[in-house]
């Protein structure tokens, strides 16, 4: 198979091998011009059960690093694959989501038409902030300029990624804050972030808690450690005034 795609490498870190991963992969492969790199941090056999055809299976690659790279490290490794193989876009995508029809077409349209687009995200039902929540009655190609987003789905042109660089490894496990930091770095470099209003992502089936139990013992402990980690790392990078520097509500990490 020729891997010199002119489109999108979708990097999907996973550890638990839950069924939602299979559905997320299948949804990605419904879109033309996509290849999925599953970074299997749990060293579990990855069987794409929801992927029925050989042609689709040929568009999946699985990397087993032998250690848990977490979200941040997994995506940085995936971005190296995208650079090496000549992809036009890289997308960091959670493994516990479902995607609307034409999802990547909408992201590409907004990346091409949004003035100074440095990153595009979908509309979705996550919990991080209000700027990219679901909208009703949207039309193809519509977009909204936003100031920040979380890391559930980040769609980045490789020419932008090559300029702005990798996710900052200053953020320790589990890596919270690296997404907002990247938003800040993009805008500081003169780029804009857009929500593609017609690209919909369903995160109601989020299974982060299951992964958290494997790594940290419980979801509660994962959240506690994550909040401690992100406050420490953001202060280390931006100083004690980081809440007023970064483009997000000041109480996000309380």
C-alpha cells in the first residue's frame, strides 16, 4: 500500500482496548483520505472488530511502544509519522468518540477557508468549555472562531504543525494543559482556531474512566492527580499569573 497520503493521519492513543475504540476507527475510515495510527499503550491485541473490509483494515496501523506514552507522547509520536510520510494534516483524536457523516470533509473545508486557520475542532458535547458546544441547524462549511479547545479532537495542517512544533513535554502525566498551551502557541504565532459547526463529535460514550482505573487505580484519583499536575506545570511554564495569560476561563482547572 502507498502510504504517501495527501490528506489526514488520525492519531488515536488507546490503552483499554474497549469497544468504543473499534467504533471510532470505523467512523474515521468512512472518510476518504484518512489513515489511522492507533498508539496502543496497553500492549493489548487490537482487533478492529467493526472494520469489515480488507481495504479498510489496510488503512490502520498499530504502534505498540512498550510503555504508556499517554495522550501527549502518543500524539507527538504520531505527528512524527505524519511528517515522515508526507501527510497534509494530522488529527489527534480520542478513542471513545463517534463522528458525524462527512466529518473530515468538514474539517478540511474549514481549514482551507478559515482565514489564518491553524487548527480546526468539531462541535461536540464535551465538558471542557462552552466555545465548542453543539449548535443546531448548521450548514456545511460554516465555522466559528474560538480562543481555546481541549484535546478531544485537534485537526492541524502539517505546515502549521511544522512551524509551531510538538505538544510541549513539560506537561507531565497525564498531560493535562498541553492542549490549551498549544492553542496559546498557535494564536501567538498568528494563527486562528475554528470550530467546524457542521462536524459533530459524540463524546457521551467517553471511557476515560476505564483507562484511568488501569493507570491510576480510579477515575477520582486520575482527576485529582490531573488537576494537581496541570496547575503545577502551567505555573512552571507561564508563572503565577497563568490564569490571566491563557485564553480560557480562570476556573477551568480548579
